C-alpha cells in the first residue's frame, strides 16, 4: 500500500516508516498537519497514519477535512496516553482504527495489514456484505434478503466491526474496546447482550445464522461456520 504518515515526532515517524517499508509498503512522511492534509489531497495514498497532536492543524481537523473529500481513504489515528476523548472523537470523525501510544511496532504492522485487507476485498467500502446481509455504512442501513432491518447505533457498530472482517473471530473484550472504547473485562457482558439483540434482528426471521459463537473465544460473522464452531443440531422435521 501507499501510506502517508503525518506525525510530528520525527523519531517515531522514522521508526514507523522503516517498519512498514520492510513489509513492502511505500511510505511518505509529513510532520505538519496542514502540509500533511495537502499531501493527502494532492496525491491520495491508500492509508493515512495520523497523529492527533500536530502543528498548524490538529489531526482531528485533518481527518474531518479528509472525510469531506474521500470516504474510502483508510485512516488510522495515533493517540497519546490520556487522549481517550480524542480517540472517541477520531472514530466518530471517521477514522477506521486507532492505536494508543506507546505501541508495539508489530501491533501497528498488524493493524495496517488488516486495514489493507479490508480495502482490497471490498469494491466499495461503503457497502459490506455477508451472504444476503448487506450493510450500507454511509447511510447506516442494514438489510437481509432485501428486507430492511432497523438497528440502534450501537447494534449497528457491533455488526459493522464483525462485517468488516468476515470470518475473523473477535473476542468479547476486543468488540467491547472497538465499539465502546473500553477494555474492562467486566464490560464484556454488554457485548453478549448486543449479540443476542442482533441475532434476534438479523437471524430470527431468516433461518440461516450468520453470527457464530466461537467457544471460549468470541464471535465471528460468516456464511459458513468458522473453525472451532460447532453448529447446533438442526431440529427434526
Ligand atoms: Ca504529536
């Protein structure tokens, strides 16, 4: 992928660029918000790695302006410790993922690769599909077999995380962190409640289950059961 890093900590920026270059990506770096925005607009990369605290224009402003011109550009934001509010604002403003500083370089590389797969698989990132379940991310609409399914904003977010990477198993903790920006183990009960609600809405009237419980691990959405999932015995006629 062609990646633009907008980060004013030059040492960190250098580490990031070297690590991602080693994985075959083409890197470009800017250290100023306004200059970085201009670079992204004039020669759009596949992914922007965006620090939030930047000179001349902060990262959130850069992100907001990027989103006005491109919804499909992938953006991963970097947030310093204690910037939880910013992280939430960043995700609301349209970031695809975030990483808190300090982070392990392996973690960054893994996130970047995941974002790359997400982009490569979908013709349009605005529409996610798993079987006959369709999600229009931009319009916040979900339909199964052509029938619209109303979801609350949180239900939508949980389903979106699952649908962005079909077949991948998400632990309850990870879902909790991705959707609620919390990582407390005890909050995972909330995830179970939302999964139950989603199943009622997207599966009950349609027969074929899509959300699979992967024992002791978490949940995955897919047309076929992922490894480790034992499907329930079908009722006898
Ligand atoms: Ca900074």
